[in-house]
């Protein structure tokens, strides 16, 4: 069992953080235990977390690395713990796809970037009889960053969830605080472009810092869509020269989504992949992030080791879409909620359109400016900001942003695809007294539910009844996937 040095020390100021290396943990995981009565903290951490006297971090941000001022950054991707005087500041990622977890038990406060890590160290379990974990977590997308359900139940106390805020421990209290807001005023495209490129330059310098103990390589996702092309252009300003691309669309009739040809115009390398279930890596970790089937397409890439920074165009459909105006509350994205996957893989994820998200309404107005008309198509798929970034970088108009395609891994019937994950989930069901599913049964259920969804989308849609009839949502195993995945990771990775 994990123990805290705070049980042995009786001091009444936060004099030290005791760092405890856990060599067998996921590379970037950490769990901090604060002893309320002794006012000291133990930080258990994986082998690639960067450690300094007054801070620990697994992140890239738009500032100098050696200063460790990630708590003062509004663009940080990853997480960390910063001590300032008597305060401990727990810093979350500046995205809607990553989070911190915390709870208190018997005078000890547990804060972590990993749910299975917190479960292990705090000696908790998820409640196998609670059916709403996935729907609770989905509220960050269905409601938003200010309105999501802020806790989930466990075998003991509730576990709190924090997105896009920092947690400050000071004078015996935990307080949630907003991240600094350093976004400049943007009144024109040039203002916004300058912001993106200069932020990327600073981020690249941070990632390449010689003061880091572990090297970071940068990668961008590239497709034939608007957002990935624009995000790759921004990533180039950080020094990124490599891209990944998925060649096959999830839809049978929309054709290839490959960005390989576009890469030649941007002068970047492009490694292509096919989105196939057998190619999923560390699949259990993806299910542990959201409990849903989305996001597994991002697991097929061979991310550079030991660490990599991935630039995504996610959320461009909101911030850069011309018809989207006046965003009041940002939402998370279940399709890129790779929380536990990235800790195991050694990955930092940044969504370029998300930068400056608290000023999204101001950014959205740029698409309507007179100066943006040369890059406006007046179609249902129209993102002038992304198009201008791509075309000014040399990409021909006809090569990107023509037709929206999809490379997602969503399936209506949720079930693990790889043999390891399939067998692990079946064992979990067996331990619950449920009958395991054969691979043939899973295949039939997937195909049948795929047909039902097509029927729902293409027939019932025109009868306005499609939202009332979704039989795939009633699968008895659907609520168990999140519980299974996090239990699996807790037992596999987080050992004494």
C-alpha cells in the first residue's frame, strides 16, 4: 500500500514535496497526496515526469521551460504541480479533452492526472452498479466546461473532476482558480495569425529545451480537411516537420481522407496509416478515457519516443466554421479524450483551434470580415480562417476543405476490437457473473447495430423519429466499459 511521509512529519508549513518515483507506472502519470494535518505532500510519479525542487510537470507550454512557470501559462498541454511559497498549485491542461481528479479521505487529499492512478493510491474502486459514468463524463461535451457534472461516485467518497482550471492548496483549503488569460485583442486575421504563430514558436522552444531530461518530438495530424491543414501550418512555426495521416474514410462513399499530397506542398514528411480495428494500440487506455468507442483512431499512430507533442485541428468545426458565431461556452470533445492513453504512450495533445478559447466569439467574428471574402466559399463547409492559413502556406484550394470526411472509430455497438482488450473485458464480465461474448457474436452485433444506425440516419431522420429510436444505446455492457478499462489499468500499471 502506498504511504505518505506526512504521517511521520508534524510540521505546519508546506516545507517540502517528497518525490517518489514509480518506475513501473505509465510514463507521465502522477498522484499527489497532501496530508491535511501535517501540511506536507508526497508526489508519486511515472519515470518521464520532469522533476525540479519546487515543481513537477508533464507538459509543454508557451513559455521558458527552465523557469517552471507553467502555472502562469494559459497555453499548457499536459499537467503539473507547482509550489509557490506555502501554496501548491495543481495545473490542468488548457483543453477540454484532459482533466485532473481529486478527492479527500481521512484528512488526506489525493490529486492526480490519472483516474486509475488515484483509485490505486487512494484504495478506491469504481461502482460496478452505477450505470451513468459515461453519461456523467459526456456532460463536458453536451453541456460545456462551466456546466459539466463535477464528480463521479466510487466505492468510498465521490471523485471530483476538473477541466481547464487550476487547483490551489493554501492554508488548509482547496480552491479552484481560473487559468491566466493572456490572449491579446484580435481585430483582424493578421492579429490572429500572429498570435497563433508566435505561440507556436514559444511552444516549440519549450519542447526542445536542453533543460529537459527527456526529448520531445513534434507531430501533426494531417488530412484533406480544413482544420488539420491549418493546424499543421501552425505546427510548422513550432518546428514540426512530420505528420501522420489516415488514408481511409469511415464512410464507404466519401473517399480517401489522406493528407499525403498536401504534405508535399507544405514540405513536411507524411506517414500514412489505415484506420483498422486490428491496428489499435493500448486500446484499453482509450476506453478508460471516456468509456466510448471514439478516439481509437488516434491510437494507430506510431508516436515518436520517448515523448511527442501532437498538434490537432480538433474543435475547428466550432471556432473556424463561418456559420458558427457567438460561442458562449466551450465544450469538451469525446473523440479526442485520450487521457490515459497519452500517459502510457508519452504524448502531449494540443488542439490548435482551442487556443484562446475564452475569446472564441471574438475569433469567430474574423470569418465574417470583408478581408476574408477571398477565402470564403459560401458553402455548408466553409472555414475562411483555416483556408487562408492553408492557401497562404502554398496548398492549392482544390486539395483541402472540399468535402467533409470522417476517419473516426465510432461504432454504435460498443465493444473492444483487439484480442487483448476483448479477452480482458470478457474476463471482467465473467467476474461479474455475466456470460462472455464470443468474437462471432460481437461481429454480428456490430454489423446489425451498424445497419440499425444507417436505417435510423437515412430513413427515420426524415420522419423526425430518429432520436427516439436508438436500440444500440440499450446494450447491457455499454455502461461497464469505462469501469472495466479503469479497473484493468489500476491493476496492471499501478503497483506498489
